[in-house]
């Protein structure tokens, strides 16, 4: 059977479907992923070092000089066809919501409503001392004015983006995401190599699994339907099929 048709049938038969997205869904918005050969960020820098609590705590100057700039590159991007297709699927009741490893805010910009951001976001920052939260733009302004590391206006503690760095604990959203997946009939993974733990345990908890990916993922062998190609093309085709167009 045609794979788009088979995926659509699984979605139609499911009473609850969650979607797990990774960096691959945003490459068509111009944000490089980590691991794609030739274009992935890992080809040029080691994000595991730059985006780590170790650099943030021990060498905040280096973090704000290099890692922070990597994050800022994501904040100007616009959602693509894949983000919009998922927002439409939620609106029409085909999916309950999205669990994203991405920090680029593109599901919000596309109009999705129920979004669990298991690796945080690039909308806000918090004080490492008092917990005060401010919009990320406030931090950027301080950095651009030469205040490195940027300080909290309330207590002069150091401000950090609300992104989960290597070395950080996962947020409460991750527990909610685990419960959502274990109580779902179907999980659709879009654009993730599933190499990052513990998020890559979620597909193992899924009753049925669809994987949409350009390259390979660690869980390909485990999927019920494996669709290799562009997330934008495939999600649009599935949506058209679901709408009977
Ligand atoms: P990854 O880089 O490990 O894997 C991305 C996967 O997407 C690859 O398998 C690749 O083949 C596939 N892909 C690339 N372009 C695609 C497209 N157009 N259509 C379909 N598939 C495509 O990404 P990951 O598994 O999300 O893990 C990386 C970690 O880095 C995550 O924790 C994520 O938070 C973070 N990250 C986030 C962003 C972002 O917010 N946009 C960008 C880079 C990294």
C-alpha cells in the first residue's frame, strides 16, 4: 500500500496522536540541524561543548560570544510548510499536540496550540540566582551593549536563556510528554535522528510509530511506517489525504 495512505489510515484510526519533532523540521526554514552531513551544525562547531552548562557556568564570556549567537540565529526564522501542516492537523483534530526538541519557537509562530518544549525555548531568559524571567530580547540588548555576562536588574545574578543545555535537567514538560505518548495510540516523529537521550525513549513507548525523516534515525527498524524525504512534502501530502483532496 502507498505509504502516505497507510500513514493517513493510522492517523484516522487513532483516537489520540502526538507528534515529536526535531531539528530536521526546521531545516526548510533555514536553520541547520546538528547532524545532517555537509550542512549540520556539528560539521563546524561542537554544540555539545558550546551549549553546555559547563561553558555557561565556568566561561560565560565564551558562551555569550559563541553559543548565544548560535541561538540568536534561530530567532529570526519563519515557519515552513511542515510547521503549518502540523498546526492545521491540530486544528482539525487529527493530532492532539506536539512534543518538540526544537528551541526555535516555529511551532508557536505557525499557530500550533498544544506544544511541549522538552529542550526549552528562545523566547525567555531567567536569572540563575533569583529565577526572575525576562524576554530574551532584554538579554540580547544587554549583550549588544557590552554587558557580558548579562546581569539581572533585580539581584545582579547572571541571566541565561530558558534553553535546556547539555548538563541541565529536563523540564516538567518532559514528564508530561512521556505521559502523553504512553496514553496515545500513535506517535509521529518528524526530522529527528533520535540520537538525543532521554527524548529518544519516547518512540519506544508508542503503540504505533510513523517516522518522517530525510536521513536515518536510531528507531527506523521500530516504525510501522517509515517515510523518507522532505518533512514539508510528506506532511502536506498526508494532510491532503486526510482532507480527501
Ligand atoms: P538531528 O540534527 O540529530 O537530526 C535531524 C534529522 O532530521 C536528521 O536525521 C536529518 O536527516 C533530518 N532532516 C533534515 N532535514 C530534513 C527535512 N527537510 N525533512 C525531514 N527530515 C530532515 O536533530 P535532533 O534529533 O532534533 O537532535 C538535535 C538536538 O539539537 C535537539 O535536541 C534539538 O533541540 C537541537 N537543535 C535544535 C534546532 C532547532 O531548534 N531548530 C536546531 C539544531 C539543533
